[in-house]
C-alpha cells in the first residue's frame, strides 16, 4: 500500500470544515512535500514530524513522501495537522494498524521529542464534525477535556506520539475521557461584591437594570468616584449562562487559544485598554481571529476612559452593537464572528475630571469640555440605553461605612426578571429585553403600557428630542424595570425611571 487517508479538521474564523490528510509514499529520491494550501506553520511540520518519528524510536521512510490536505482549494492554518501527518506516514510504512486509523479523527501538534502539544480550535472542530457523524477523536491530553464536553463523542487523549501508536496497534488500553460536569460548572465564589461599594445607589440601580435586560450603560463622573470598581462588579449579578451558551462562548475562546478549563461557565467580562487598535477590538488579521467584542459575546465589554479610545476604534462598534455579530472580509474569504455583548463605559466629564465635582473646582473651559465630550460620536452615544452621573462618595458616607445591598440580593431580582424574559421569548431568538426587535417592542412594550405611560412617553419625546433609536431603547429599558418590579404592565413610574437614565448625563 502506498496511499492512506487520515481524517482531520480545519477552521476558518469559527467555521469548521472536514480535512482529509492524504499521504503517499513512492520510490525515488527522498523528499517530503506538503501541498493543499498549507501556511508556514504547516510547511514547518515536515521537520517536526521527521524528528518526532525518529526520536520516539520509529523508522522514517527514506522515500518520496507527498502529503495533500484536502480540500486543496481551502487555505489551511495552524499546527494541528502534525499528528495526522505523522500517523499517515507511520501507517504507510507498516508501523501502525491501517484499519484502526480509519476509525478516528486526529488533531494535534507534535514536538521534536514526540510530545503532543495542545492546539487551538478543538472544541468547534469536535462539535461540528460530531454533527457530520464523526464521533471518535485522538487529541493531545491537554485538549481532551475541551473535546469531551461535546456529548456523543469518544475522546482519547495522549501525551505523546508513542502512546498513540501503541493505542492504535492494540498495545495500550485507554478509556475515553469523561467530563465531570458538576465539578466543571462549580466555579469558586468571586472575591468581589457589589456591597463593597459605599453609596452610589443610582449607579447600582443602573447596573441592576443593565444586567437584567442586557442594556448598554455609560457612567460619567470624577476620577475616584468608583466607576471602574462598580463596572467590575457587574459580573457578580449577571444571569448564568445556559449550557448551549457556554458551548457557544467556549468555541470562540477555543479558536482564540484562551480556553484553559475546557468550558467557559461564566459570562465573560472583557476590559481592553484604551490603546487597543481596531483589529484587537473587532478581530481580524491575515488569518482572522476573534477580537475583544467577540470574546465578550454573551457577556460584558467594559471600555474605561472611553474618550481616550481613538474615534476610529470606537466607530467600528456601531455595526456589532446593532446586529450582534461582526463581519470581516479578507482576500481568502469572509468571516463572521458573534458579538452580542453588553457595553459598559466609564469616563471623566472633562479633561481635568472635575466638572460637576462638588468637592473640587474644574479648571477646564467650556470649549475644552465640549471638545472632550465630542470625542465620542453621537451615533455611539445614541446606542447607550442607560446614562448615569457618578458623584464622588461623601466624607460622611466614608466615615459611616454603611454597606449597601450585596450582589446576592441584587442578583435575586435580576434572576426573577431573567426568568420572565426567558418565558417571554421562548419562541424567539431574542434573549434579553435590550435585544428586542421593533416588532417585539410593539408587542411587549407598547401593547402593555398604561394610558398614562403613553401620554408621558409622547410628552418626553418632544421635551428630550429623542431619536427613533432613543425612543425604542427607552421602551426596552422601561420593560426591564417593569420586569424587575414584577409588573406585566409598564407603569408611568417605570417609564419615568427609564427616561431619567436616558437623560441623566445631560443634567450636570
């Protein structure tokens, strides 16, 4: 036999395709060629595979070796083809059982000493190939739990190439990896709590509404008023991820090489520095990888010191904030990454930070204040549902040291509102009030408003000059406030609170 086909998989963005690693060995001058649009990492696998086979104690055939990665018209990337290439060569040279090889999909990087190293993208590859009927996988031991979280698969993890060969030849008995879901899902308690923050009742209420309905929130206030401290504690009151959502988020982290525990079990919280570029924020590169907005999928993207981000960087957020995904086009093709996140921002009101500060004098001119505020465009501001002014904590509050509600107490209300939304959107793709379509807003907001609320809304539209987007976002927020209060109808006080948070930033 001079030809063998070894099953593997490839990934473009987060989309998966099946790959056949075809190996041919024929007489001739010794050579080793890999074709099928391999990238540099795959081309270098020739040296890794050659050394690994020799160093593990097997013989490397001194013949003409050709490896084709099929389909040949799709660009391949990464080091995950090392293992299937090595297994193919060992099979053709009579050192591995041919029949056993056809039962498995192989993924893994091979070191020069034969050790198997973890690779990126295992979870989406295993998940997608499972849907196509491929259920048995041989992976590096470090990737085994990651692959095994996909139900209905048999995942076999190994530390080295020699162990794989012994297993395929029936010389080693290995059981499929089993995932301890209970242990995986039981993460330790967070060491931060909303009760740690003194005062700031209005901002805490805004965080509660943002958490319950996935509403974007902007916090404006003087340095040291607690904006960043409050934002980081939102993760303690967010609703839990459903298991399908855990898999969805984990696929993204797997592609990015950030999946360490096999599964992301909490809603993500991403906080990129204001020097971040557009590519790091939205994703991309010559071979597109997920950016911060995709890593924040189903969670929170926190942008501290918002005006310090370049205007060009912020403008790229406009499409994903509306659509919940980001499209990236490259010469090799187009990639779509999910990016359904809640945006939380924090900023000073002016360059010196003391505009509106009751304890310190602002040294900025009106032109400087306007110029600082205008660094964030109106289209971005219009996509913010909740705006809250954060005043510094008073000396009296600091001295009294009176703790507010704990995260557990606030989270109980958030979870009740989340349960209402799950029932409301059970036949829809919508998950939170903040992501309702216009038709859903009419059905669940306008049709469930008291007459007094409708009159208040009409008056507010003229008084505050709400845009069309602002109108719909105000209704969505009022729906969440009603859900937190356990009310089916949107009462005037619910709408009034939503309007207050809509215009709070302009009151100083």
